C-alpha cells in the first residue's frame, strides 16, 4: 500500500468515526473567501477542526475557515469544508487537494468548489457570481504528478472538468452567468500585463485556488461544480486590489451568495 493511500484511509476513517459511515452524505461544499457566512445559515449537526483530522493542514491566513462540518441543507446531508489551504501558503499541490481526496475516499460523490476571484474584463464586475464552465491551471504544478494511477487514471480527461448536467441545471435554476476560471500560485495580485494576458487566454476570472482540487476530484470520478464570486477587478482594471476588499464585498452580497450555494447543492446529481 502506498503512503498516500495509507494516509487517505486514516483520514477517511477519522471522518467515519466523527460523522458516521457517510452513506447519506453525497455532496461536499468547499467554502472560499466570501462564502463563509453559509455556515451560520445552516444547522450544523457536528463539526471538527482540520487539526483533528489526520494529515490535514490548516490555513495560515487570517479569516479563512479550518473545519469540517456536516449539515442538512434543504433536506440534503452535506459535508462542508469551511475553508481550504493554498499553494501560496507554502503547501504542495498534494497537500492542497488532500482534503478533497479524503472526502471522496470517505464516500462523497459530488464536489462543489467556491472561491473569490478577480474579474478579467468589463463583462464581469464586482458582486457577480459565475458558474464555472472550465478552468486554466497556471499554478505551475499538477497534483497528479508522481502519483501515477493510485487514485484513478494517470491521464485524466478534463474536457468536462465541471459536470455539464449539474452546471446546466444550476444555471437554469439561478439565472447566473457562466465563465472560465484561471488559477494561479499567488499570493501576489496580477500586474496589468498579466491581467491582459489572462483575459486574452479566454478566462473571465482569476484566483489562487480551486484548480488542483478539481483535478483531484475528477481523477477519482467525482462530479464537480464551481462558483466564483467576483470581488474585484484584476490588476490594471481598478486602482487598487486588496484582501480587505474581498472580505467587505462578501458581507454585502451574503444573501445572494447563500442563495447561489443552496441552489447549487439542490442541483447536484442524485443518481450517482
């Protein structure tokens, strides 16, 4: 047994001891910046810290959640990661996506990733919520590098990295726009030249998370959907970009974010 499989089994075993066998939990929600108020809008049945889960890392950035919770959302049992770790904190691609792999090993088959992002053109503006239809990985790494076919195919087809049916149902129910997310290493925000380059590549929004998680989930056969909350215009399209701006606009748009999350959870496939 490889060391990776051993660690995943230990982590999944902890989740079973904390939350039960997981047979009724079919959706994981990863809360990015701006989406954290979701936790206070639902009734949590149980919650444990990332520090309690074997082999999980904890965020080093103030304001980012660091726990695993289970809640009922409109009649559906959902696992929630109240935050995530990022490569810019010094973590590897494997460490970043380890919690996703653990949840799938535990039995979750739908993964909803969320994030805060910067808009790359005038077609998106602060306050918009986009349903992700595709992604561009510009982090400079790939979480499948070195693990071969331990958790699924080594060469993963990413044509449909975000589940088409889930996306279509979500857009129909929410009337949200769709878009392409480009994920970077961070932690610096974009230069004006980089903003122009990313926009010309076909991306609509830019951020510092998500892409490794999606790759890991797809390798293990989970269905994936994504929501990006546009908190600012990328460098060169606005006078200044700062982390506090991300936090403040998230508070202002909390009702719309919560509605989008609930709609996305409801739209998740039920026939896996």
